[in-house]
C-alpha cells in the first residue's frame, strides 16, 4: 500500500476490507496516452477513454460491447451523452477495438461486489478494476450487464467527468467561477456575461487536466435522454441489407471453408479418406481439426460438396452409450446417493427445513426436469481468419473478443499484439457467441493456408449439433404447509450447479429453506443460454409455488402476494402484472390465466399469460409483462428486450428440446428443432417500473425466466394438469 | 454460362449449375443483404423475389432461375437521383418507425416476405400476415413489431392512394383506405 498515491489510498481505503484490490490504482489521466494512439484520429481530441469530441463539435462515444440486437450501441451513448449534456442529434458511436484498455472492468466489479461501489470512489475504482479485468481478459457482452455495469459505472461517470473537465477549462478561459457555467446541447454558457462556446473550443484544454475524483451524476428528474425512446443507431443498416455481420466479411482472394465435427462430444478424428473430396471442383485443402475436419475450397458451395465426400472415422468412448434417458436416470441416482450418503452440497439454508418437513402433516412433493437446449442464433457460427505478415487477424461476431484474443495467442503461440480481432454485428448471441470453439476453428483453417483469408461458415446442422447447450436440470421439490396454507418449509434438491449462484432462490418469505445440489456431470458440453440457469430454476420454483397455492386452495396471485410482504418492490411488480392483465377476469370457455414472478440479473419480472386451450392445444393469446429494472435507460429498448426474452422463452417452453441418442445430438435443423413463428406469437404488453436508478438490473435476459411457468400455470388453471417437464408440446 | 437479372441488372455467370441462388447473390454478385440461415427452406432468412414471388434462395439452384428476374433486399427501394442511394421502400420505413430489428439477421428475409405480401394484398388481415410470414423465423422474437409495421406500411400505402386526385380515384379504394386508417 505504501506505493499508492495519496488519492488512490484515500479512495480505495474504504474497499480494502473486501480484499479484492490488487495492483496499483491508476488515475484517469494516466490512461489516455496509450488509448489515444488507438482511437484518436487527426483533428480529434480524446477527452477520456469513452468519448471523443470531433472538430465539428459532434460527439463520438466509444462503446466496449458487441451489438447483438440488444441496443447497446445506442443506450450506452445515451447514458454518456445525457451526463455530458451533449446534443443528441450530433452523437454517434464506434465500437471499441479489442484492446486490453477496454476490458470490461465493470463486469469484474459487479461480480466481485455487486452494488457495493460507493459513488465517491468512482474513478479510482475504475482504474483498479481495470487492472483486475486485464488479468482476467474480459471484454464480455453478457450477463445482462452492459447498461447496469458499463453504463452506470463507466459511461455515466465518463460523461459527467467530461462535462466537468470542459467546465473547468472554460472557467479558466473565461475567468469566471465554475458554478456559473452551465452545459447544454454541447455548448457551455456563462449567462451573466452572455458568453457561449461549443464544447470543442475547450476540448484541448480539458484533455490536459486531471479528471475529477467524483463527477456528479444526474438524478432521474434531470435526465434529458436517459429513459426516453430513442431510435437505435444500428437499425437503418439492418433494414436495407447493408449491416455487416461476421458472415458478410469480404476480403481479397478469400476462400471458403466448411467443417464437420465429431457427432459425439469428446471424440477425435482417427482416420480420414479424402480421395473423392480432392477430386471435387474448387477443392483446395483438407484440414484435420482433431475434433473434426474442415475443407477449404474456392466457393462455399464447393467446400460444402467436397466436405460431404470426405469419409471420417472417430475414436469412440463410453459416451457413445449416453442418451437423454440415461442422463436423467444418472441424475436421479446421483441425487438419491447424495441424500443417502449425506453428501448434499448446500446452496442456501435458513431455519431447519428437514425437521419441519419431517414433522409436518401436509407435505407436497414434485419432481421437475428440463432438457438441453440449443441457442439457434439466426446467423450460424462463422469466422473469417487471415494469417499474414506475422499476425493472425480474425473477423467474427464475438461476445468475448479479448478472451478469444488471449486464447488464440496461447493456443497458436502468437504474441498477443499479433492477434487482431475485428468484432462485427452478431446475428444473435444469447450466450452462444461467448464461446471460443468457432474462432479457434477459423484460426486453424487460416493457419493451414497462410497468406490467404479463409471464411468458415457452419451449416445449420453443425450449429445445432455442436452447441454449448443450456444444461438439462432436474429438481426435486418438497414443501410443507402450515394451518393457514402458507409454506413453512421448502426443500429443493437439484442437479447440477451452474451460474449464477442465486438462480434457484425464491423471493418468498418461507421460514425454513434448504436448497442443495448434487453434481452429476455428463459429456454434453454446456454454456450460458439467455439468463443462464434462471430459466430452468424459475420454471421449477414458480411452478411449485403454484402447486402449493392450489393445494392450499388460495388464488395463485394472492398466494404469492401474501408471501412478499417483506419485498415491496417484488410485490409491486406482481401487482402491476395482475392489474395489467385484469387478473381473474371472465374468460371464454377453455381459456385461463397463469402468473409467474422471477428476479434475475437484478431485474424483477412478473408475467401473466392469457391462454386459449379451447382447441385442446395451447395457444398463448397474450402476455402481460411488468418489469422493474431500477431504471430502464432506453424505454423502448427495454420493452423490446422483454418482448424478445418472452418469445425466446416461449419457444423453449412450447417446443425446445435437444435429445441425446448414442452420445450425439438428435436434432439438426429448424424442421426438428422447432421455433415459434408469427402464427403462434402472442401479443405482448410491457409495463416498466422505474423504482430507482442507483441499482440497475439487466434487460437482455430477465424477460425469459418467468414465461415457461406462467404458461404451464395457465395450463393447470384450465385443465388441472400440472406440466412438470418441458417442452409442453411433448409433455402435455 | 448462365444469365440472370438481379435488381434490374443483367449478369452472365460461370458457376456450377447446382449452386444455390443464395450463394451466387452473396458471393458472386456481392449482395450480402440476403442471409444464410438453414439451407433447407425452414427459416426464410434467404428470401428473395423471383419475378415478384418470394422464394427461398438457399434451395433454389441457379440453373433453375436462368433468364429470370430476381429482386433482393438491395433492390426494393426506389432509386433516388438526389441521394445516389435507393430511397427506402415503405416497408423498410415502417420497419425503422416501429424499431423492428434486434440482431437484424433475419430482417432482409422478413422484409422481402412483407413486401411480397403487400404487393399481392395491400390490406392484409392478421390472418393474412400469419400465413405470409410464418415461413420467416425471427429468433429475437420481434413478431409483434413486424405485424405492427406491416399494418402501418399498409395504411401508408392506402394513404398514398388517397393522395391521388379525387377524380382519378375509384370510390371503393377510398372506402378501404378509410377502414385501414381507422383500424
């Protein structure tokens, strides 16, 4: 600590107890020189790492996250521009290069100590966490994090700091007190002397100044841009066909590659017969990727046809015998064994649930399960790579470009500076594009053909069968009811434990709770899937609470409401959804309503489904969604995320299922991995509750978890049948 | 050598005859707006018009459209002399107004299907939209916005008709237009 500057010492002192701060705190002024070389162009003045003022007094915001449709390229500039008092009409954005200086320090902070960072230590904290993030190589777009993390801790702070720097410079120039200067629409005004100048007039002087230690952020009543409906920057290019996705990259002399990996995960290539393939028109090269093979040819179609002619055999192991049935059987056995041996892994414990359950006369038990799911982004995985001039250059849509860069450097023994990542629009992410398999394949193919750019495009079949799946989960729930019908004990045993830790927790006041898990790994590779483990657990817990309400003979809305007396914020969300949907309203024969509430990524969402079962099959007519993210920085953007999350979750609930047979994935394309389409899409009504801007929740994911239980609870309300396994299309 | 017309431009092509139209449009003609999604006519991302009719270019061998006229997303706007770039089609404008796209990958296909629908049926009902758009998957789930945007484009088309001089306007069109506007 002796080497820390006085300011760094003072500002970090309050956090030392957390034990998380390592390295030397960097003050903001120290960061600009290296960054300037990367993003400063002629005639531009870099005010700080997040924003540039251009010679024409327009504002360019540097966004360190990938755009995959969540609107981050617009909402982050909104947050910065509002704090800066910039003229929105002149604001544009650019995506930050995949450089360590842009590491998502905020994601580290949020995970390391959620919502604890006090406002007074803002910018020194940024410096400290930048170091940690660099170590961890994060520039991640995920975890519904961009707005609540980068936006709050970085964009708003940077915007406010920029404004204060400019005012500081103007005060010096005009020789007037700081507090007599106001900023508006990218101009500074000194009303007393009737002076006004554009921001750019002070940009150079401001860049030479040390940043403020504590830039003052606006309160919601002062917001001019935040919370408003602003048209997204990326939309015009997405309606005229000019938006460039990974698959659209075009390089001089580029060749095309198609790949096929071992159908059973973990198997490797043991023999290749490429005689027939090599005779095909346009064939250039076959590459053994170890986990599979790739064929490079002059055109995509030639590569695909040649690949089809290659005969490959793979090593085989025990996984060949695995199936979806054997996997759930294994889960059940692991869970039984854990209980028998007393090997439960504790997740959450309060009171003594086991004891209460053992002594209760009114115990309800149920077993739930959900299958693996693929992401099925509309744009199949692809990567263009080019090994040239001692460097490896990559073009792809990536949720984690810095991580990929480090991985490629390590895997292929390049200096990190010799790996260049060009991140482009993602044709859907949902967690899939945080994984590293496809850029590694792309790099291997390009390195096999040095000097030639190679574009690898996966088939839809490859995309479906070589995913990192949402894990299948099984949950055994048990609860006891007191005399008033309310639960006094809740036990939940599930398999397996993944991220985030709080996914299985319930918002309800139940005095005795025991949540525990048992690990039971399979060979199926898994990864983050929109809202991570919240979709599985929300289905379990929100269905089971509905079962308890039914057992108690209490209206399921009222039951939840009564269990939320300690959490008025959640209660308000629930109440809003009920009001929106006119809960309990008279409905035609064969219709019914279902409700569910779940908190994920710090946003609370309640959804009500109006379901029509009059034909015997479920038709979701309408979904009402009430959501409290703290503050929705872009009102329409947030609504769009809720709509999107609901359809994504509804697709999964109704149809989603990846089956395993002989160790491999059965489903292959949209004909057997079915998607919700226009003709069965419900209308969706969203109401935002802005309860406070200092503890923001995410937008990209929290709309998804409540929809499956809201749907199945509606099915129960109409038919009396409790759906405990998904998808509904198979288990109703 | 094959000949096709794409967005009113005639092209002579030397490609294998079984190559899907999709890859010819994207990689030979460098029109990247048309997307690859599934390769088996299941998702609609590759939708283009063949003589005005929407087709899935991923399963259409180039040889089967020899001598025919293709329109892609790059060709639906009206050419504008003033701006050098094509003026957006009314459907594209509605897509911006309703803020339809999220990731945007499927949207060229969605727009091509919507344009074809409105050319055939300028006042579609919800059921018409269900039928015409069911072949286009949007993984970001923007179906509600797509529906609204189609209705809005439809209303705009009706208003354009209203703006024509009254003496040239058939009365039943006017009545339809009023209905659409009010709906």
